C-alpha cells in the first residue's frame, strides 16, 4: 500500500515528471532531500541530508483537480498523509466550517442550510437564537448538532463524553482522534450531540500582558478573527514563522483544511496554532523560546488561497485581533 501511494502521483498525472527523469528541465517533483548540499542549484529548496538548511519549499507537489498541495517537513511522510492528499481518505462532512453572513440571512436560515439546529449555531458563536447578524460577519458552522470545547488540563475523551452526555466514539470520529489520549491542552474539539450541563463548563480566558506574544510573522493581515480565534497574515511562501511565546511543541501534523500545522502550549496554559506552513522545523516535545523559528509561511491545505499563516490562540485573546484587515505587520 505504501508503494502504491508513493507511485500513484507519478503514474496518474500527465503533468508530473517520470521517475527516471525527475530533474528534467530543472523541475524537481520530490525535492533533492537526499542530495549533498554542495550540489544545490540556486532554485533548489530543501533540507540536505547533513541537516544543513539551504532554502525550503514543499517537498511534494501533487496536481489534482486544479489544486496544488504541498507538504514540507524534515519528518517522515506517512501513507496516511499521502492518502489524505490524494483523496483516498477525504473527510466527509465532519469538518468545522466558516460562513460569511450574506444580505438578508438570519440564524434560522443559515442553520437550515447546513443541517444543524439554530441552538447549535448560536452556542458555537456565543449568540442567542434571535441575535441580529451583520453582513460579512463570520460564523462558525459545526458539522453536526452539538458544541465546541477547548481542552483543559485533566480533560479526557471519556470525561468529556460524560460531562456533555455524548459518546466517546463520536468525539473521536468527528475530531479524527487516533485514540482517547490523542487530545492536548488547547485543542478545540467538537462534541457531537453534546448537551450543555446545568452548570456550564467555564471557559475563562487568561488576561495577557500586551508584550507577552510577539509578532509571529511579518506580512499583511488578510482576514480578521475567524475559526478558531485566528488571524491570517500573508507574505511570500518561505517567510519565517516564529514562536509567539516560549513553550512546548504539542503537535506537528498535517490537516486536510489547514495543511501543515504546529501547536504550542505556553506556560500559562494558553496555546497557539500555526497553520498552512510550507515547512516545519520542530517536533512534538521540543521546548521553544519566544522568537525561535518554527516554520515557514506556506500554502498547504485546501483552505489556503494564497501564501499565509493561520495564527490562532486558545485560552487568551489573539494579539493580532487589534489590527484591521489590510494592516502591514513588521518588526520595529
């Protein structure tokens, strides 16, 4: 199966080079990861085998249905990741979506459009069923009736199922969890068919000093607050992405929508999320200091319409929320 998934891109798409001619016309389909750094061309972008960083770009590009997907990481490429990209395990309707409110739309009509209850839509967006909506307002759309929960210290899948009167198997399925231990502090999980307990679970945000987070990347704000408490910062692919604060790396993974992403847990319990990355230079368990380079801006994942980083924060306010769309962010 691993060989089949590896060979499929090369034999299925006319636009890809043949296996015996990967370098023809200076085109690299799978970057020269195993070549010595001394043989680099000026436009070859990769990590060399002696671990010297030259330049980075996606290690694998697959053209499918007019989409170009990129994966770049000095880690092993798993068959599951390849399967996700090639559509072998394309997720069914179990992904959280964003909805931009159009003229004349109301809570009930939007909920009906996505096949969820008005109560679910209201709860996911901290609104009431009769809240007035503004044109252009971003709403979080759950894939199923239920609610969202931000994982805190001590949470387990079984405990969440008990708290919200849901099924542990449903939580695992809708959140693509490998097992019951595959949740981390700061994760935002869907609780399918969950019911809010009589005593609501607190979701207090930490009040952070203004200088706690640094700017994660230079660029231009291209989208204001959207799921989940995130701001998009656009710049050229390959622009460095820095840890916004010191902490421990929790996840270094690939997601169908957000591409290559990293999550960091910080000492005060807040978490940060860096999505659509072109390359990632850390692994789970690594300790990082504020300002450490953790990745590069990219265009991975189906939600990436251009080169940018999706920077999200859990447990605290997003420090970039104070900037308007179009603002240019730079280091002083």
